[in-house]
C-alpha cells in the first residue's frame, strides 16, 4: 500500500526480500510492555520518502513482532553487507537503495520505535533495511521507525486501511 501526500510518501508492505542483510552486530533494548491484549505474530516493512528542496530523505525499515516472554525486547540488526552488493527495491523512487542498516542510524531507529511501540511482551526484531548513501538521514530513519512501530502495534486483525497510514504519515513532523 502506498500513500503519497506530495511532499512526503510512505509505502507499507508485509515484507521485501531484497532488503534482507547479514548483521555485523545487534542493538538490544528492553521496553515496558504497554498493551494487554494479544497481538499475533506479524511482519511489516515501511518505506518513507520526503520531497523538500534539493534533498529527498529516504529510508526503508522492516521487522517482525513475535509474542511471548515476560518483557518487550527490541533487537535491531546493524550491518550493510550483502553478497554481490545487490540493491534493494524501492516502492517510492526510481532508484534502488543499498541494502542494510548502517550503524549511524541505530539510535534513530531505537528512538522512533520506543515512542510508538505499544505491544505486549515479546520480541521486535528489525532485520530489513535499505538506505541511500546521499539522501538517507537520521530523521528519515527515525520517522520510518515510528511508522514501523505503529504498524506492528496496530490492533487491526487485517491489513491497515490506507486512511490509517495516511493519518500516521500526516501526524509526522
């Protein structure tokens, strides 16, 4: 599903196999579980693109929620190595993205997820990412992480309605 507001756009997918990468390290964070109801295991991937001025901040981020345990753990795979350097498909731009999550974006992802994850105990594993070496930014990854957190936390049993993604996108700065 793609929502385009002109100055910004977002794509919400279940997964993108070309965004899979091998991690060189893991960032682990424990958060307080905030939801009491049961949410089933799910995988989501979000891509964001801002169109303002000369630069177009761009980020792709995906992960899964696996219920269980006694705490809410977040595990973020850091790395950008992929065999033969194949690119990652973009739903929002003509160009392809480099696969992986460079270390410089880790804290932005943690911050975005910490603000928007509202889940019962379980594991949130971020293991899909794509970036543009010039256009990606700390803010783009933070906002992508916020949308990823919202989509993983959504209590909707089915896929979120495009109006919901539009509202999430409009709420970002």
